[in-house]
């Protein structure tokens, strides 16, 4: 059974509420050489980073992925606590000054009103509440990754349709090159006669053996049968990869490089302007193919 193609670009977002906390998860991905996950989490929730990476890697094989997690506590009364270190410093200063100055010591209310002595502290989560919050966060991550995966697959389907068109275009052009009149035996012989005549005129001292060697070399250079056979094999492989689906971007990128190598050789061996034009059209179609392949997972 075939798998869907996936682009490397996409976005997913999910939110939820757990007890007295609001949770927001946003995940986006762009092209990347491998899978690179970068997280920006609300302080205090770094303990979940490994689980978040695992959930992403289960659905995403390749791409540069950015994760944003924001956990916000709803309005609630903070606990007021005394900062013992700050209080001790204040009391030390008061005691020191009382020995030097004839003044009444400040009241407790005045001391507690000093900045830093009293602090508002969020109440600590109990084990059960913390477990529920962590579970809700990971559920949000799953939902966001699901949306990201769906977006990547939708874009991958669109890219797959374009790739199929480019591959058919490459196949059609390769068939046109195979059937081109310039590849006929008569055309090749005529071209060889012209080139051998040019060699003879340029150097009358060439022996018959040397002329035969040059003729064989020219015939070999004019033969593009191997390149066309490889085009056919690469087209078959590319169609099979598209049919199979899944993370095939790297393999298709390799095939596009092979396509380009054969097109370059075809152009260099061409003995006819119109055959060279087919080679150039092949190179243009291959460039368009590779441009789209770069976006695939």
C-alpha cells in the first residue's frame, strides 16, 4: 500500500485548558537536510522536551521543525512568602544604624513593605495536577503535529502531481530523441563522411588505419543509445517512487541528478541542432523537476 507524499513545509496549532492553566502549542516546519527539532518552551517545562521530540519524530521524517509551547496560569491568588535573605539583610542594616543613630526602629509593617522582602509566589502544583497538566500538554503537541502532518501531506500531494507531469514530459522528450531522424544509420554515416573528409583535407598523411580509428571514435560519440536507455530506467524508477510515496525526496533528488547527467551527455554527443534542442528542453524539465523535489520529505 502506498504512502502519501509529504512536503517539508507546514504549520500546526492546538490549544487546551488543564485545571487552572491555558496551553498553546504551535509547530512549523521548513526544508531541511535531515530532521532538526528546535523548541521554545515556557520555563519550567523543559522536562517535556524529549517527549515532544519523540512525538514529532513519529510523524515527521525530515525538515527543520520549530516548536513553541506557552503555558499560562489563569488568574489566582498568589502565595505571599518572606524572602529570608532579603529580610536578614534589612534587619542587619537596621541593627547597625540603631547603634549609630538615636532613632526609633521601623515597624514590622514598614519592613515588610520594603521591596524584595515580601514576594508573591505561584502555588506549587501537586503531583496529580502536574501529571494532568503534562498529559494535556502532550495531547496538544499530538494535535498540533497531526495538523502539521496533514498540511505537509496536502502540499506533498500537490507537489507529487507536478512531479508526475515533469516525469512524463521527460519521458516524452527522451522518446522524441530516440526517434529523431538524426539518429538514423544514414544520418550518422553522412555525418561521419563529412567529418572524415574534413580530417583528410586537414591532414593528407592520415593512414587508412587511423581513418578507421577516427571513424569508430566519431560513431561512438554520436551514439546516445546508452543515455536514452538510462533515461528510460530512471523514468521507471521515478514513477515507482511516486507510486510508493513516503519520504522519497532524497531518492528523487538523486534521480534528478542522474537525469541531468544524461541530458548533458546527450547534448554533447548531439550531431544535429534539433536533437540538441530536445536535450536543452530535457535540461529545463529536469531543472523544474529538481526544484520541486527539493521541497519533498
